[in-house]
């Protein structure tokens, strides 16, 4: 059975050693171990001063023994007067006196009371009765209008209750969970009510013999309504003429009012302290930090006001605190098995909130073994191309030891990587084509056993690159934009993205360098603007998931013709317009010998954009003075924007192109000139 030690209001960790008290201060959360405790050379003891704080605003000790006066023990505070059926009896401490009320018209009143605290207050007193009945007034602040800003009564259940009227018109009430039979049993009991009003939510609580047993939350900002006239503190009954049949039949002693909320320890210190015992139960042998180990703790009697259960472990070098846990039940479980590996002793101390005293358990011998570990070796890329690194995923748990990765192919044991514990990656490159076996070894630590992973075979293969293809462009583009589409085929890995590039050449110049149009795109089509008189060449390549690139496709090219307006005219030509023509313009002539000329042309292929029709004539096309082709523009129907090949040179040439009308009286419609560099 555990030993009794003193309880503290502050968060101290306690244990007993050689009949003395030891403690260490903790953080406000009381959780982090703080090392070996400091031993205080004094015997373990209980509370010696069973008293309340002395900073009360009012105190009527009721030790007058006779007469009708109630003297206020606080200098300058209001005294009171007894009236009606009252008398004097022995007080709760056996030395002083108390006031007996007859339950009919006995009353203790203190007029012009100053108890009008807006935000915090505590009222304490001793009372004794035998089932006085429901709704009997114990202590109340009441006005001459019979309304009470607050009052303490026996409530509807006949036990202990509190009610208040707030300035915003709301009513607050609640009571103790104790039965009337247990409270009003003819013995003295210490009663208290605390109320705290906040800018947000407040609360009130009732206390019987130092133990909290009922209350409530006051939602939102609130203040007690002290606007009633003639406020006075009443003990034992209502104001004369108010609330008939609500007088208390019993004795009251030592009424105190504080202008603050007393703590649970302060209220609990006013009554005889309650010894406790603490016992713990745990499996005798387990692994370090085993999450399934239960530490079952029993504190008896149940500490209704709560307290802290502290665990201590001693590996032979002295007890060390390992955890601190808030406790308000009789029995519970603590999940903490992270104790030093080896033969230890485990003990627990209880630090109770008054009136519950602290206690310590008997030490329990335990054997803590090293925990098992596990290391797992995986790869997300298998097989892997020989031009890439093998990516090994490592997971080593638990502990803080290092991980070593070895290639064990053919019985070898070559270190290829090291890694920290937990989850990490190792990269192994320069592997030849074939199967390579890898294995991870986890060293463990002082609390953790070592472990070895399963052998991981990794297949290394020759890389297979993706391929790309691009749709062939038309030889001539008469639109204002060029539509491009492409695709890819996977090699070793699926195609992930594409690059698209282009180059262009003007009708009178060579090609410029390539320009990247799209990079690492997932698109498979696009459109680019077409500038007249330019040859455009585009190519594409594909990229797989691991970064392999295909070769660029061969260029596919298209030419955007010059408009007819770019040709120099001689002879008789009419500049006409119409939506049926290329770029909505055309040159018309019926005169034999009329010419169109373009100097400075650089070309490998030439084509004419013209209209053919049943009444259309003929032309001849010259390169300088050399006849290239005689072209008839006749067709059975009218056909606009016809692309008519003129010539394909074996290589690019520079010169002057001339178009001459060789028909008489027939229409020649010239719409443009296509100058292609390739």
C-alpha cells in the first residue's frame, strides 16, 4: 500500500525516500522529465493549517456567543444584526459559537453591504441542519424590493444551490450534485460558492466540504445586476415580508466574502485533509517504448478535485520523473513504456488538490528489453536503365541508429550507401546490365535491436528511348495561321512531354536559327501565326518519365505566299479586291505583254497563286531572261486561290522573277507568289 505524502497547490513532482520528501518543479503542463529530483530533508507530513485565506472583504465569525450583534472582523466593514427566531450554539470548531436559525423568521442581516463585485466573488460558510427542505435561504444579497442580485439556498432539491440576476436581464442558477440526505445530516459542513464573470464566458461553482460538486457556464460577457435599492446581506432567511416559507432551520457559522475566486486548493484547505493511496500495475517484462503496455493506476478515494499522477523510474542511479498526468478518477491507464533498458523499478506519486493529500505507490520491479526494429528496402523504378541511378527507398524504424546499404550480388558485401534512420533514399549509379542484389542493415541503438532487410533484386537494362513524329505541313499555306500536330511513342518508359521548335526564312533571305516554341509540354497540337512571304519549318521531340529524349523529327515546312501587291507592275493592270482572293486582293490584266516583277528572290521552289476560269488567258514565267514555264489559266469553272507550281531548283538560287501576259483579250488574275526556301 502506498505511503501518504503532502499535497501541494503548485505543480511539484513528489516522492518519498528514507522518510523524507523529494520534489522537482515542473513546467505548467507538468510533462517533461526534469532529471533527478532534489531531496528535501524533512519528514513527510499532512497539512497543518486548516484555514482559509485572510484577504476576505468581510467576515462574520459569529463568535459573539450572545446578543443580537454580528461583528465584522474586517476593519471598516459593516456589522450585522440578528432578529427573529435566532439563538447561539457551539461553533463548528468546538471552541467558538454559531447562530441557530428557527426556520420561521430567524434572520441575520447586514445592511448597506459592500458586496457588489462585478466580476469575481467567493462566499464561504459552515452550516448544519437536518433536511431543512427546499429553497431555504442560506446567504443572499437582497434589496428592499425583495429582489436578490445573488443568493445561496438549498435549491429545489433541498441540497445546495446558487442563483444570480445579471445586468442584461438573464437569470443564472445551478446546484450541487450532492443529495440533501448526505449534506443535511446533522453534522457541520463547509460550503462555498465561487463566481467568475469574464469578457467572454464566465462560470460559477458550488463546493461542499472542499469538493466541487456542481455549477454552470455563464455564456458571453455578463455583470451581476446591483441596481436594486437597499441592498443588504442576509443570513438564514429572506428579508422580512419577502419570500414566505424560505427561512433556514439550522446553524450557520463563520460567513466570509472574498472579492476574488478562491482556488480549489484554497477552498479545500479549510477542511480536514483526506489521505489517499496510489497503486500501479504493469506487466513485469516488455520492450522499450512498447505502445501496447498499460500502466494501470488506482487512486483511492477518488480525488474529486483532481491532482497529478507522476511516474518515476529508477534504473539504479536514482528515480527520474518520466511523465505527469492530470487525474480525477479512481482508476485509469497511462500509456508510457519508454523506460531505460534493463532492470528498473517503477513508482507513482499522486499530488492532490486539497482536501486530498498526496501519496506514493510501492515500487514495482520491471524488466525492459530492447525493442525490435525493422528495415525495409524498396525501389519504385525496376527495371532501371543502365544510364540512370537505381533509386532505393529505405525505411528503418524505430530508433536512432545508422543504415548501411550493401550490394550483395553473388554473395558479395560491398557498401554502396549510408542513410539516417527513418525514411530516406539512396542513389546507386554505374550499374552494368543485369541483376543487382541489394540489402540494408540497420544498426539499432541502445534501446533498439539491429535488423536486416530482405534482399532486393534490381534489374538493369539497356535504355530504350522514346520516338516522336509530326504531321506533315502543306507545301503552301494560304491561311493566316499554321496548325501543327505531333505525337510520340514510348521506349523503356511512357512518354511524359514534348518539345516543339521552328525556324523560318523570308522570301529574300536564308533561314534563322531554331526557336523553341513549346518546352516540356503535354500538348499534342498548337497554332502559330503565319507571316506572308516566309517559309516555316517545324520539328518535335518526345521525353519519357525518366528524362530520356528522342531525336528531333525531320523538319516539315510550309510557305506563306507574298501578296500580289508585292509585285512590281508594268503595262496594264487593275488592282482589284474581293473576299474570294488571297488576302482579299488580286491583279487583273487582259493586255498582251503586261508584266509583274519581283527582284531579289531567294528560292529553291516557286509557285504562283492565281485564279483559273473558262475565259482566263495564259502567262509565261521567267527567271531573269530564262523561261521557266508557260502556264494556261484556263479551267472549266472559276477556281480562286489556285497554287500552281512553277519550278523546283536543285539548290537555292537568287534572282529576279518576271510574269508576262501572253494572251490577247483574255483575263489574267494573279493573286500571289510563293517563294519556298526548301
